[in-house]
C-alpha cells in the first residue's frame, strides 16, 4: 500500500495544468500506479475520485467511486485507464470539489450523461454509460488528464465556498 502526497494547486499548479500522456507502460507499473491512486483516494475520507496527475504522474489514469449519493457510504474505487469520452450531454450545475483544493467547493456545469471507453485495470477494453453524479465525477477526473480544473468550470462567477458555508446556504 502506498499513499502518495496529493499535488495541491496552491503549491504546484504547473503539474496539474500539464496534459497527461496515454498509459503504455508495462503491466506491473500500471498496476502499481492504480494501487497508489486507490490507496491515496481512500486515505482521504471526502474523496470520490482521483486522477494520476494529482499524485504527480502525468499519465491518463483515474480512479472513481461510482454510485455516490448524499448520506451514502463510499463504494470501492474502480480504475479507468486511457478514458475517452465518446458522448456527453445534459449539462447542468452540480456540487463539485477537488482533493487538490482541500476544503474548497463550488458549483460547476458538467454533463450528467456520458458514454466513455477506456481500459480497466486488467487491461480489458471497457465502455460505460454514466448518468447523474457518476457522470459528473468521471468528467471531473477526465478533465484533470487535460489540465482542466474545477475552478475553470465553476458556475456562479467562479465563487468557491467552504463546507461550513455550504451547510449554511
Ligand atoms: Zn479534482
């Protein structure tokens, strides 16, 4: 198990702004990367997604906990390698946050329907249709692979808020 430090936007924006390369490396290296991503994500109780650049690796791999809803237990993370969004729609505002911006939240406009292809962690080709908040989570992580951050998609003039402020609203 290796929990890696998360790259923070306030400290190293250039790492998070870099576009990531497709994963091609040998299976053992890819497996280690996925394990590190999952371990790091699970070490943060409020995380439901993590992209490789957030642990300083500019490769196209993400892990996401799908099926997340208010007051629900986080499901085990799944990995998607070299994800490609084939189709996206139903854009609307939703809650967003990022482990690279600890304690800050905002509302972003993202698709609530996506169809994507990629590879699972055993190297098998996958294609999935995701709806609702699952689509939001995956879209957020795929954005990271292109150097796009949630502050770029913020609705409401880009205003961010803390958790305490969100509860008062
Ligand atoms: Zn993020």
